[in-house]
């Protein structure tokens, strides 16, 4: 492990601890430590994702070091990027900059060519999603909620086989994108049951359409809402340029993301917020599929 002069606990996600540290030369870096030994392999997979990410113009903090603590917990050190989250930046950014921001994200996320299959792709993609949805169905069986029932029915009937494997952040919320000197950095990569850029865009929509990162804020200015709407519309337009058929898949991915949140929802406000927005996403999917059907006539 690196020698350290100072360390500041920055909290962490999934129970992991994140520290801002200094080495003997006064250089700052961030250390992320596994919450327990059972989580070691997951955190290692996340560090490998971050280290192997390639995309321009979006950057990632460089992985500098890795190892195990005296307690047997996996850790990795990364470059410290001092900026603000995109969730905060979008509140005050010039609206004219949104287009360039969206174009940067899309060009960094969506692969320009097919990526060769990996060992994880030996199995049919539909089977991977069927297994995931089967587990969700069991977990959600305690909820007597027509919105959940309709969501699961739609997700089970959807053809997931079109989701080609690609590099994938795993949790691409606006809070996991840092802005520094007008440049974007992805942080807090997450291992996922399947890696596809479509799932990343679905997660992004969780913030720019559902406004998940803003749900506990007492007031959200109309200027922020306007920027989010412009962001969403430009994002969808960019995806249409790649392939219009991807738009439906992206909204199905958003629906899948929202459904996975229900088991972790503890308070009534969040449950109602989730329920209301899940219903809207269902309506959007039905609208999109109806439009696709009319175009094919």
C-alpha cells in the first residue's frame, strides 16, 4: 500500500469506503476499499472496468495501484479528479453547451463497430435477461402493485437478443459523471449482470427523464428542468441517428432499471415517486411501439 500523509473519508457506495489521500510527495489520490471480503471480487471487477475503459472525449480517473489491506480487503487507488457532478453542473451550465455535452457522451458510449463476444456472452442474451427477470419476479411477488405487474409482463415479452455486448459503465447516473474544466469523467463503475451501452443510456434516462438524482430536493428550478428536457431530447435524437430501433430498447432498459429499485425502496415518498414515473415509462414504451407498428404498415 502507498504511504499516506493525510486521508479524508468521502463515504462510499455499496458499503465500500472511499478516501481522499495524500502520499509522501503531497500528491492526492482516491482509494476505494471493499466493504468486506465477500465483495472483493466485485470491487476488483469494477476497478478492471475502469482501467480498461476507452472512449473519447470522455475520460476516466487513471487506476494507479491495487492490492489488499491487512484485513484482507481489496482496494484500488485512482487519480483524484477535482470537479463537480454533472447533476450539479447542469443546474447552472449554459443551455447552449448541452448539445456538445450530449454528443461527447454518445460518442464515448456507443461503439462505432461491433465488439467481439467475451466468455460472458457464450449464453444467449435472452436467457441472461430471463434469469434476471425471474429473480426480480420472485423478489417483487410481495408487492401487489399493477404497475409492477405490467412492467414485468412487458419486460418478459421484450426481445433482449438485440442488445449486443459492449463496454458498459454499469451505473451511469449524472452523479457518476464529473465535470472538470468542461471535460467529462466517468467515476464509480459498477459490475453488472450484462454489459451493454444500451443499459448505460437507460440509466442516464433515469436522471434526465425521471429526475431520480433530484427526487429529494425540495425545489428544482424550471431552468434545471428545461436543461434536462433538452438533454433528453438531444440524447434520443443522437441515438436515432445511430439506429431508430435502439430508442425502444433504451426505454425498456430504463424500465428494467426502475423495476430493480423497488425492493430497496423503504419510504412512501420514494415508492410513490418510483410508481408514478414507472407508469409514465410504460406509457412511453407503448407509444413508441405503437408508432413503430404504424410505420411498418
